[in-house]
């Protein structure tokens, strides 16, 4: 732990009991409306191609997602500490609870700086909208076994292959590209790797905007619960589009296909991709500010 954080001043806001309880209750209510039925169905082994993916691909527990945090620099007036969020980093002093920056783990400092630069650089890049969500197609192209076996395909294997071969693959997101089949990977215009990850990220990408949720929860609990929730709900919408534009038939889950194999389907996909881009930019901006605040503290520590 970096105990010299105690020497660094942080701009603070004080919330009265009624104020922060309202925020906490609102957070729990919004997420419970989504998570309660999902967890009930999951206990009965009922699949959900959107939420299953988000909680498997992103290793952030539902219990942590539901747990509201005030974020760094916010103090909570306390009359009954039993009502406080169950966050071990909260410190109670003189009737105020706040996140104790002295408990921030030193080993995370380097990754915080890397993520900050990634978010800042990708925000400045021109968004690209010409991929049409074909990464999901490339993941099943001439595959012996598909990833989502519980969901039927809406086209035959030959129809999928013919369509993939008829159009360019222009994926810019490594964490999608790495799941391409061996035969699809050489077809992509960009041969991506982990080292080029930051260079290739661009804000029009559905998966890049979905990943804002990852960059948000990686800052838990030093970031507000509201921002993590906002990024999560954005990821839910992005994943819905992912599945709708895929060759899977997820209509039984309320996800009507976006048939990108047709001209009209590609038009619809691009409109939805641009919509996700627009609603993601304010989230990206808030994340940059949150990381910048922590970066400032870390830089002061490093300079000392």
C-alpha cells in the first residue's frame, strides 16, 4: 500500500445521509430489475446470450456490480454505519465515511496509467463504422465447433462461408480478432496482436465501447457506482447488437436478427453502431476524468 497518499490532498464532496442513500438505493433498484430475473433464470440453467457473455467475458461479480460506491473524493455523512456500502476500503472518521486512498494497491499503478492513455488516445481517433459486426461471423467461419452451441444458426455453414468470403474483414479490436477461426484470421485487413492493441483501438467499434464497462469496473471501488452502472448498461445494449448482427438465431431471446448479409441489414447495423458510439462518448469522457484524477495522485506519489 502507498501510505504517502495521506499526504496528498484530494478535492472532496460531502453528501448528506439522505443524498447518498438515495443514490445507493437508485443504483440497487436499477440493477436489480436486470439482475434479479437473470440470476433466477441462471440458477435454473436458463441461458441468456447477452448477460451470460458479459459476466463470463468480464470477470466482475454481480454482487460487486450491485454494490454502490461513492467513488474517490466523496465523503458520506454517517449516522448508522450499518447502512454503509460493504466496501473494505471505506474509512470512517469524525462521522464521515470515505474511500481511503492509502489502501490503493501499488501494483495497480502501472495499469491505471496504461488504461488512462488508452482511453484518451482512442477518444481522439476518428470512429470507423464499416465492419458491419462481421467479427461474430469470422468466429464461426469454417469452424468445426461454434462457441454458442445453445443458440441455433439462422444460416447454413455454406451460406455463412459464402458471405464471409464475399466481403472484407476489417476488425480493429484485438480481443475480438483473437477469437476468429484459424481460417478467418488471415482474411482480416489488420493482423492484430496484443502489442498493437492500443494503437488500433478506435471509438466506433462496438467491442471497444462495450469494453468501457471493463475499464470502469477495473477502477472499482475508486470510481462511482453510477459510472460503472452506466458503462454496464451501455455494454448490455452493445452486446444485444452483437448478437442480432451475428449468424446466430437469437430471436427466442427477444433479439430479432439484423441481417447484415443484406444491404438493408448493413444500413440498420451501421445506424445502431453509430448510436452506440454517440452514447458511449460521454461515458468515455467521464472515465477519462476518473482515471485522470487517480493518475494525478499516482504521479505525485511517483514524483515523491
